[in-house]
C-alpha cells in the first residue's frame, strides 16, 4: 500500500532521489523528537562517566564509542553536543519501531524489487542552533568498506523537524548518482578523500526544504551535504539505510531483519 509509484521509481532512477512529504504526523513527531532527545541525553551522560571510552580525533573531528554507538562530536567552546550517533535504535523503542514502519520501508521494497529487507545502518543526526555544515559526499564511498550487498542499499532520511535553508536542510545534486564514485578533495586530510569535490562535477545543487515528517529516499551515489544551522532551533533527522534480507549491519556482527507487515 505504501510502495513507490512509477513516477517515484523513475525519479529515483533519473535524479537519484525522491521525497514523500509529511509521512509522519504531528503527534508522531512529538514522540520521535522525544526519542531523539532521549538518545542524545543517554549518550551525553554515558560519555561523561569516568570509565567512558577515549575520544579519537581524525583531522578536526572527534569520535567516540558510547553505549554501542559511534558518535561524532560537535564540540566547540560554546557548544557541546553530539551531531551524529550510529546506531541508535537500541537506545530508544520509538526510533527502533520507526525502522519497521511500512510507511518508511515499503518504497524500498519497490526500489529493490524484493519482499524482505534487513537494516544496514540507522543514524540520528542532531544539528543544534549553530551546528556545523556536513560537507558534500556520497554514501557509497563510505559504505563500500563493509557492505555485503552495496547495490541493494537505499538510504532514507526522515526530517523530525522541518527542513529549511536556514536550519541546514539537506542539499542534493540531482543526477549526480549517475557519475558513480567521484573524486574526493585533495590535500584535505584523511576525511577529505571521502568528501566530494563538487567543482569537478556537473549539476546544480537544490535544497530539500520540506515540512517535518517528510522522508527523502536516495541512492548511495547521490552527492549531498548540508549547511550550518542558522536558526534558533534544532534540526534533527533519522537516517535509516536498508539492504537485502539476511545481511549483517554495517561494521557489526549483528543482523537486524525488518519486521515486514
Ligand atoms: O544531517 C545532515 O545534514 C547530513 C546527513 C548525511 O548526509 C549523512 O549523515 O550522511
């Protein structure tokens, strides 16, 4: 009933993404945002414990493993927040249940032409007011290290808050997925190689400005990124990547089947 339409499938093939607006209702979003804040709070508390794992620094980014989640810090003089946490479903039942919601996964069944799926990864990105940009990149470059069936991976990004240019919504370069793995930035440290040099590619970026509760479905090679949050409120997104049934989660010995309804 929630499968992708022919128009959505064509757009996915041609442009590398499509959007479904207001998939989740206002009442559901209150719960999902509470779930996101619950995860963020648990992680901050655990990271403050004396026996917490050490913080690793790669270039100017700080990473830490907390509560079985790999977190990326947003850590400046005026802000100590966690900008991304992966995975998070095990830390809040409301986010975990979202993974099994047919409104989220059913279009992926259509894209992959299958009737079962497993979870590749789930990630919560919290961009607080002033939160930093996310450089241009393609998921495929990261995911090929460890994916058991790269071709089947489809990413979904659900806006728990509205997406606006001001609050740092995701920008995409339509059609860029057709160009395959693209050249990374040179002379920009270890992480630079994973960021796309958009000066070398064709296509114009567009913002995905959408109401809260909207879902973006996108191809692993679509070039995307986001800008600083210049608004006064948080911009939170939950990113679930699905893959063929029966496979391990990314960088994990666990498997998590989608409970298809
Ligand atoms: O949250 C964002 O703005 C960036 C999302 C994204 O591209 C990612 O997490 O890979």
